[in-house]
C-alpha cells in the first residue's frame, strides 16, 4: 500500500481522498436509511396499537369511564374526546409514515447515485494506477 | 448437436458461486430463526393472555380474595382483594377504561384473536422463507455438483418450419371438401342463430351464405402457403375480429350487414388457414359469428377477448362451439409444443429475481406484522 502510494502520482492521491469522502457519505446515507427503517417500524407499531384502542373505545358504551395516563396520574377523559384524540393521532402517524416513505425513497436514490459515482471513481483510479505502473 | 450451435451452456457454479449461495442460505436461515423467535414470543403472549382470561373470569366468583400482597421486593403482607368485579383495563397508548370482569374477558378475547392472526402471519412467512431456503440449498447443491444450465434462444423460424411440415402432410389430405361441408353447416347454424336473434332479415342470411361459398373457393389454394405464418396469430385474429364485429353490430343493421359480410369473408379465409394447422377448423368464424349473434341481442356488449365472449354467449345459443372453442387450445399448442418445452426463458426469469431476493428476507420479514407496545410490556412482566 505504502509503495503504491509512493509511486502513485498526486492525481491518484486526490482521487483516493475523494473516494474516501464519498464512501463516508455513502455510509452516512445508509445509516440514515436504517434509522428511517427503525423509526418507521415504531410508527407502524403505534398505528396498530392506536387502531386497537380505537376499536375498543368504539365498543365501550357511552357512560364508561375512560382514563388517560399522563405522567404518573390517571386523568379522567370523556369517551368522545378520547376517541377524537386517538383518531387525530392515527391521522398524524399515518401522515408521518407517508412522509418517511418519501424520505426513504429520496435516500435510496441518493444512495444509488453515490454508489455509482464511487464505482466510477474506482474504475478511473484503477485505470490511472495501471497506467502509472505500466 | 444443434444445441451447441444456438444455445449456451453455463455451469451453475459460475452463475451462483458456492460461497454466495451458502451465504444466502445462512441469511435465510437467520431470517427463519428470527421469525421463529417472534413466533415463540407471541405464543408466550397468547398463553399469558389465556391465563389472564382465566383469572379474570374467576375473580368475581368471590366478594373478596385472601391474598399475599407483595411489599417491596422481599416482603409479603396478608391482605384481601375487594371490588373483584371492577377492573381498570389498559387499552393501549396510555388509555385505561373501567370495565367489569365480563367486559374485560371480552377485550382479552379480542386481543387473543389479534395475537392468533399475528401468529398465523408469522407462520406463513416462515413457510415462505423455508421454501426459499430449500431453493437456495438445492441451488447450492446443484452448483456444487457441477450442473449445467442450458439456454436456447426461442427461434420462431424453426418452429414454423416444423409446423409447416406437419401442416403440409395434413393439409395435402384434401381437407377442403370436408372443410367446406362443415363450414356450410356452421353458416347454416349461424343463420339460425341470427334468425333466433330476431333482428335479421332473410336476405342477409343469404348474403352470408354466398360469402361462405366464395371465400371457400378462393382460399383453399392460398391456405397452404400462408397457413404456417398465420397459425400463430389465430388467437389475436379472434380478438380483433370480435372487436371489429362488435363495432359494426353496434351501428345500425344496414351498415352492419355490409361490414359483417366483409368480416365474414376475412374470417372464412382465416378459417381455412387455421384448418390446415388446427384440427378443428372454422373455430374462429364460429366464435366471432357467435359474437355477432349476441350483438344483435346485446348491442352494448364489448369484447376484449373473443374466447370469453363466445363462452359467455352460450347461454342463449346451442352448444355448437363450446366444444370447438376448447379444441382451439390443444390445436394451438400442438404447433408450439416442440419448442416450448425446451425453451428456457421462463426458468431464467424466475431464477434471476430469486437470487436478488437473498437480500430481502431481513427487511421484508421485519415489516411483516408490527407488535403492539403494550403487548410487549405485558409479555415482559
């Protein structure tokens, strides 16, 4: 490695650093994607849970006592109010999920273009190195 | 060998390297193990749920229960449970509701059903993954055994030659007379149908009949030449003619007659052509004219597929061509069989996406069914 670096011209060294930065960017994008996956998983779980709650609330009769746990206290809530809250929450989460889908698509596109550019760079570097060694 | 000339033979080991297949196998195995762990966890929840249902059902049997109350981590106090029919049920996401024991068991049953659905889903994914694993394993085994994949381009020329040869032998046997008789009979049936439809006049039927004569005389000689090329397109012809006829049927009778005539003429040509390669001749004309007859009745009828049209039509018409329609298929396949069996395109199409799938299971499986947070909590206790 050291010998090849020594023999390589400055252009190759530039390319190498460029490649490194590109690789870093790629790994960052990949990290973002996996983070996106994680968060999305959580959101889908929450949506499922909220839908269950909503179903149960629909099944409760009007006079039933409903409480919401806020911090350490149980706060009594109106049934209708609780239902409205849950509905709003489901709406919000689904909107968020959609947003994340878009973001994910964006990230994947970026990832692909980065990969391509890295491959191109590698090929160019190999060509230059082969020429230098020849 | 001819295969060496037009096909390629690649050892499977070069397309799927042993290490890669092994890696894929292990990855799928890992995914299966993950699913199994999920399944076990959910089965645990399910058992807990069942136990809880049991407890909640028994609680209101007594007004109060003598219990040992846990106090801190180490000590217990004797105490008693009162208000045994009043439960505060966590519905999820921080919402609680006051419920009676009976209502609580209902909620718990619903949860149990949800859990069961989740278990079913996981079992389905596991069986999917297992099939995939089997596929990878067999591929790996085949690759290591040095199996060779042979691919041949699908060559229409060749099959045409073959089919034309068979046609020549069959068509030279003088079908045209028999053909003609059959066709005439069919046209008569058609006429009957049209009369049944009630909206056709006598002379139109005559026209059709005459056409039948003309076209038969005209096409019997060029049938042999074109037969082999056209035999491929027969199904499409069916469709397109059906469509054109439906259009004419939709317009008024007078205009429709002329178009029908020309359509029939063309159909008759096709018919004889088809007759040379397919055993039951005239199936095209029958199906299409069935369509015509039907159009008399139901003008708004639009067909995208001649076959479907004719079969659906048979409610009113006699069973003239229901049997013939079926015969089209075996006849049509006859022309292809020799090449399709060897043709490998389908296989390769299946294999390629499959090999890409090796990356998928982890991600696709993970998103299969979300697990409710409170259920996890419940299971953790």
